[in-house]
C-alpha cells in the first residue's frame, strides 16, 4: 500500500522523496486501515455478552452518536450524528454496544443510505424488537469540497422498521425526541420508507 501511495503522490505532481512526504505513505496506510477497520470487525463479537432479558417495552433511544465514514465514490469523508431507537420485546442491547455497532459499519467504504439500513437490520435481527428506527444526518465532503460545493448542506437518511414504520404516533414520538422536525414532516408527507433528503 505504501508503494501505491508513493506512486499516487508522484502522479499528483509531488516529489514523494521530499522531507515532508517521506513518512506520508506510512501514515496514510495506518489511517486508511483504521478508517476501514469495520471490514475486520465481527458484529456477533461486538454484541457478545451484551444482550439482556428485561421486562421493558418502552422506547430505548441512543442519540447523537458521532460517526465518521468514507464515501465509496470519492474516498472522501462524510460525518455527522446517528440516532438509534428500538422497542424491545424481551431483550435489550447494552447501551455502549450501539455506538460500537455504528462504528462497525461506518468504518467501511459506504453510502449513507446503506449504512443506515445496515445498523437498523442488525438491531432487528439480533433482538427481534417490536421495531427499530435509525436516522443519520451527515455532512459529505464530496459535496462541500468538490462538485456542487455546497458547504452548508447535509443529508438525512432514515430506516423505520416494524412499529416505527407502521405506527405514525410511535414514529412521531421518536422524531420529536431526537428533535428532527424536518424529517418528521418529510416522513409524514412520503409513503416511501428509508427516505433520503438533502436540506440546504
């Protein structure tokens, strides 16, 4: 990988042997391996030992989870907040495991829509709750630094499964609790699950 990075620097018109760039290939390799470490992560191991049987059937929300990912189209970062909710039947996930789950999928080459669905589906498959909701809001540097160059735009994606898809009151309660009124309005006016929108 380091040799490829040296070749890339040369193709960009740089001198890979100059002082400031001598250790850049090593640093970039280390950074990229960290930023894509989700490929080596095992979801079952991440959640192992953190599933608990409880008598609780109200909404569980972990909100404002910071995440950082790489856009698979340009290898540029996108980052923001993730909000995860579910209504358990008889099992819950240890709260600290939900941000770890977000990291597993964020630390891969991604598109935001797929990332949102992957998180929701794992929670659904793991504990079989009455429903799962995931909302992600992110700034994409491929939009801010290049292309349309819209620095103040962000993307919002959602995955509403089970009772969150079927029951408008439950969905509205979740969206109110995470204070995303714009998403609540968009979801109310759309019959399409997994809505993605750009808000400038």
